[in-house]
């Protein structure tokens, strides 16, 4: 078979079907696994019109009617949710922090107190107090959906010191205020919530709590975020320092775009460096069009990457969808399953096997609890091994058809995690289940690239910049691409975990050992798709999914699930998913071979019903595993890993290099909303670091002023050359003055390099730079200034400049050195 972009249809293909155009993904388009990062869309209705929203994806003209497919849907089939299924074990849900406050609790009195309504002792509560208690319950539920514990502070709130003392009345009052502000925002995300809006229903004496809660929620993008015109038009908040701190963001996916927009709203200078020729990363909508003369107007929008919004309750993407007026299409639960010969699966057998599948998962849960209780440091094996052991021991799915059906459920589990079950940690594979957002699973008509285009609008993005190295030090960061070098105060790395695993980006100095080990422990798997545009919908548009069973257990994930996009893409579009081991072998076959195999599968299902399966007008096979900007689809907890590794990946390095992306979000990994939230999270961390740095500079300047007042009789204009006559360290043409206020290894030192005459006298040209104290020793041990200069630039990231080019950090250090010399 010819593996070119276009291939001729099989000899028996109907003439009217035109010819099949196989479209391979280009380097700048292949970025996400078939379902890399599903996401929910919180806010807005859970049903939507089927009109496409993408500007370049026109709704197709009326297409030829397909043969009747009534038989394709067995109405007796029990409707079940077949999508990214994850078993939630009640024993895993942390009860602390998820309790919903009831009207009978003391919180009702707190609410009444905040609103100024006195609670009468010894009498039944009034209607007003009961109403307030119910409102408190409702607002606490909204806070819970947004990711907050309902009746305690989050870790970020504790770190931000939103209240002076943790616990007591202040904390109880703060929680009510915080939940109330969140509820105000979620009730109308089309307009920003001002702090005085919350004071309308809270007593004036609690204004400081309102200010603290509003500031925290705004900084962390829990409120007043998104793309509503009234939000976008808000003036930037004054930055923590002048000139504004600069941030280089590596990657223009959801995480990078979210962080960039939020930092820009907070007054930062931002630039995104992106290797692809488009934004979005693993979220990519491709417009597919017919080239057949018989069907010239057929087109559809296909999500080659992240597609399903998994849960709409509390999801920030749901808020953005509401702001932009995007409709949501609920993914209908009915999912008929078909045997390899096309016969529908018996509903009774389906119910029995699914119940047995859930019992196997329960057995695994019990086993890991026993191991956790009896083995001090725990033992981890693969989830697949444990499930197979229990299946064999209990004789589950002994009959061939039952085994095929069980394999289908196992393939669905592999789809959920983008990995074969043999790779998943039995102990922690479902560690994120307690945080899964509720609500319907939805499609966005027209595709998720609509989010991408809206988020990228107005953001400075440098495309086609393949990042090779990120270098950081006390005076900032350098991002090297294959074309140029970018310099900033801080960097945010949002590349997929697959890229970090591959080692395509060098970090100088290298990342801490703990982070490097976490990168290797966490799993990054694969999911692929075959996307096909047909001349008409032959599979019955009344369903959104249907499944196919296979006799070969090793290929259980091959085309096991089909998504119908006819109601949301603008045309008759069908997507076949490839999960588990099949997703890996899929990329070793030619696109034509894969498409022909999908067509054979569809014919086995529909031909017995008397339905002819036409050739597709266009087909695309994804290959996320070999895409050099992702090397896979989304993360999972591999054997030996745990949820802690997500947190380790999220840790910043030296408050200079920060990390975001779905693989840094412990609660919402492998989702689009997880990536988005991680971008907002790191934007807040970058702001915190910048404010901390600015505060240090301000403090040092105040100290300098005090010194100047005390030593007014001394010459205020101390010459820097005089200080370098007696440097702290000198070697070759290098001399160094250390920061006199701190002696930590990572503290900054002032370096001077003599160019030309290598003496500390007149006639020399001097350049200056900031260097960590610990690096000075390394330079001194080297032979020759030429090697030192090379190391200084290449390994330490120190740029030599004139004295007036050192920036605020350099000026502050010089002031401290001068002040200390006056003593």
C-alpha cells in the first residue's frame, strides 16, 4: 500500500464516495494524544446547539441521507457512562476538609453575625437565620467545587497568611467571606467582582477580611479571570517593582496561555516561546474538508488532541465558555457495544460483566489497604497484574464473550490513564479521583481550539522557537532556542512531561535530584485517534458513542470506542480511539493500513444491519508518541510513583524557574482544566516571588538610607574602584565583592572583569556581572580567564555589562557594599 498523503480507495469502493485523502499530522500539528487532557466546562448549560463555533469550520450543506440505522441502537441496552471511567473508592476520599456545613452547625450563627443579624438565645432560629444558613451551605458547596476545602483554609491561603492567626473566629469569618465572594463571581462571571460588592451583605467591621479574601482570590485567578469583555478591559494592576518583572514562558498550551494572561493583568512583562507554529500544544482542532466533487460542501472541525470536557461543575473552562458564549453539548450516556461479528452485546451479560469488573477493582482497593496497613514502606505492583490475579482466582469472565466484554472495560481504563494497565501503579493509579469535578461530560461545538485562539489573542508569542536550554542564576534567566536567546527575570516551563523525560531541554544548573527523579518516576502515556469525515452519517446521530469488542486481548484497545461528532463538528465526523498497547503499535503501521482496519471494523458492525459503510472523504491518524513537542499524550501514576511526584514537578527552582502543565497538577492531571489551573497557580507563585524580591530590595534601600544618615560626615560618593582595590576575592583579571549582608552560597556577589590590560589600574576596561557566591570558588579553581569567561556565560548564565546595566538588583547590591564600607 502506498503510504503517501493520498491513497486510492479499495477496488470495491462505491464511485460516489470519492477518494480517501489521508492527511498526516505535520510536525507543528502533532501534539496531543487522542484524548490528551479532557476537561470539563463549568458554568453554562449542559446542553447545546450543534452549530460549530469555529470561524473556519462551516456547517456542512445537507448531505445525502444515510440508510436507516434504527437497528444500530439497541434500545434495550442499558445506558451507561463509557467515557474516561475511573473507579472512585469511598475509602480514599479525605473526609477532612470536604464536610458541607449544615444549617444546624455554628456556621449559621457566623453567617448571621457577618450579616449583622443577631441570633436570639433560647429561641428557634428565625426565617432570616435559616435562609442565611442555607446560603452558607450553598456557597460552601461552590467553594468545594472550585477546589477549596469547605470549612478550613487551603494550603495556599495559609502560605499567603490571609489571616494573622489560624483558627478561631477570624478564620471562621474569613471562610464565610471567601466562599461568599466566590459565589458572587460564579453567579455572574461576565463582570468582575469588586471587593466592595461583598461588603453589601457583610458588616463593615469585617472589611479587612473582605480585602484579604478578595486579594487572594484575585491573585490566584479564582475570581475575575477569563475572557469576558469587562474582564479583558480591566487596567493592569501595578506590578510589584519598576521596571515590571519579566517572565519568559516556554510553551503556548493551556498552562502557558493562562499564566501569560494572568501575569499581564498583574502588570508583568511576558513573552511566550513556542516550538510549534501554532498555539494550543496538545489541544488542536483541525478543519477537515471534502475534496470530492460529489460532496464539495462537507466540512467538520475535529479535535485531534484534548476533546471532552470532563465535568462542568466548578470548572474554569466552563466559566470561560460561558463568557465567550460557547454552547456545550452533553455527551449522551447511551453507548451500545458490538461483538466482533457485529452482534449487539447481550444487555444482561453486559450488566453482569460490568458488575464483576467493579468488584475486581474493589478487591484491588482492599488489597492495597491491607498492604498499606501491614507493610511499613508499602509495596507497589502493576494494576494489571493485580486485576488479572483476582480475575483468575475468582473465575471472572470465563466464557469467551464475557472475556471480550471484560477486555473492553479494561481498555476503557487504559484510555482513562493513557497507559497499559501493566504500567499503572496499583497503589496510586487513581489518587486524583477524590477531586474529580462533577457534572456532565461535554463537547464544545466547533472544537477546543476556540479556547486557544481566544486565550492567545493579544499575548506576545514567538513561534517556531525550539527551546534547547534554560539557564538560571541570581540575576535572572536565559532561554536558548535554536534561533536566538531570550533573557528575563523568571521563566515558566510548561512543556509536556514527555519532553522533560526525553531530556530535550538542558537546565543549567541541572534541576535538583528530587525533581529529576520525579520526572523519571511519573508515567507519560499514549492515546491515538483515527478521525474520519464521511459523506453522510450512517451510524445514527442519536448516540454520541458506541463500542467494539475484540477477540485478541492484546489488541483490546484497538478502535474499542467510537465518538460521533456529527452533532458538534458541523459535518458527519467519526473518531475511533486507540488505547493501551494498541496505541503504541498503531504508530508503527501506515495511516492507510490503520484506516482500512477501522473501515473493516465498521463494516462488521453495520453490514449485518443492511447499512453500507462508505469510504471516508478524508482521514487523519494521530501520532502523539513520535511528536517531538510532546512524545505522548498525558500523564499517569506509574509503578513506584505517587501523587507526591506531581507536587515535586510543580516546585519552583531558586524562585527563578517555575513549572506548570497537567503533569504538575496533583488534583487534576491529564485534563485541560488541570493544565489551565496549573498556569494560574504558577502565575500566583511568580507574583509571590517577585513581591518577595522587591521587598528585599526595598528593605535594603531603607537600610542604606539609615547608614547614610548615620554617616553623613563621610563622603557619600564612594568610588567603586576604591572598593575593588581590596576585593574579597581576586584571580586573573577577575575580582569579586561579596554581599556584606548575607553569606549564603546562593547569595549574590558583584563580579568585575578587566578587559584588555589585566590589571586593576587605570587604562583597563571593566565589565560587571552578578554571580552566586558558590560559583566564585569554581571560577577561581579554573585555569585561564578564557575558560572562566566561557563558563561564566555558558554554565552560570552571567552576562557581563557596563556598570549602569546591572539593573535594580545590581544597584541594590552596590548600595549595600558601599554602606558596609562606611562602617
